[in-house]
C-alpha cells in the first residue's frame, strides 16, 4: 500500500468549474511535488514544496494553484481549465527536496470537458 | 529537446523471454538515475543508480549504469504477464535543490502468456 494517497482518483469537470485535488503522505517526508502526465509525453514537474514553502513553480499557468498547509498535505486548486489540461496528475513526496527517491501517489485522472 | 531518451518505446514479448530496456541521458552534473514501473497510475520505484558498473538486482530485475557512456539498462529475465507495464527512467542532476527529475517517455512492455 502506497504511503502517498490522492483524492479523488477520477475527476470530470467543465471549463468553468473550480475543483481541488488532494494529496496526503504518511511517510514523514518534508518535500512534496505535483507532476502532470499527459498522453505520450514524459512526466512534467509542476510544483515543488519543501517544509510547506514553494521552492519551484515550473512555469505553470495560474489556473493551477497549489497549497501546502503542512508537510503532510498538498492541494492543487483548479480553476477555468482547458481541455488540454486533461491528464493524470501525480503527487509525490521525498525525505528532502532534491535528495533520495520520490514516492508517488496513485494519481488523479482529470478530464476537462 | 528530451534529456532522457528511452528505447524501445514499446516491446511485446512472450512469457519466459528476457528483455533489455535502454535509457540514455544528457544531464549536466549527474547525480542519480532512477527506474520506475508504472502499471496503471502511480509509478513504483525500482532502482536508484549512482555509480557506474555496479549492478542492482531485485528478483528477476537488474539494472546497471554507465556514467561514461551516459546510459543505463534494465533487464528482466523470465518475464511474466505481471511485468507488463510502462518502465520509466528518470535522471536527477547533482546539486538540484528543486527536486527536479527528468523523465523519459517510457518503454511500454507487454508480456503475452
């Protein structure tokens, strides 16, 4: 069983909706990440948080807004998305930023209509 | 331009076959190379390689790194249908404080009974 959980597992939303993705890690890690995986493309890093502070925004559009209230929880708030934002969104955590293996959650399959 | 290139992109074999998956990379100040198995959603960590010529083994899977030639291979012997998955290679630069991993596009392995 993974130590990183994500909810919901599937989400369908319209372009005018506002929704949030949630990630929780039970591993005691200090770093958390959001990745986007689109069909036929490599995993893309979106955001990195270390001890609840954002250390990288990898030029992600502002319609994606992350929130990290504590080192165990990470949210991705979604607003006015586009159909091309449909993808698998993966959360990961690691003991420290830039060190050691990242452990992934099961992902949220997002479809934007 | 991709920094991590995996080949082949897809591979179909029969149970019992041995397969070799390739990963070449071009990253400044290499720190580590990681292999993941992605069956449906979450990538599952397989190996982390940091030194050349030292084989890592886990059951029927093994991997080795060549830092001079900038590539790694993942071997799977006596394949089983449960090995069917996408195998991802990722490279982490040294000194990265941003948790950045560069992923390849993956190799889709299908094992037929």
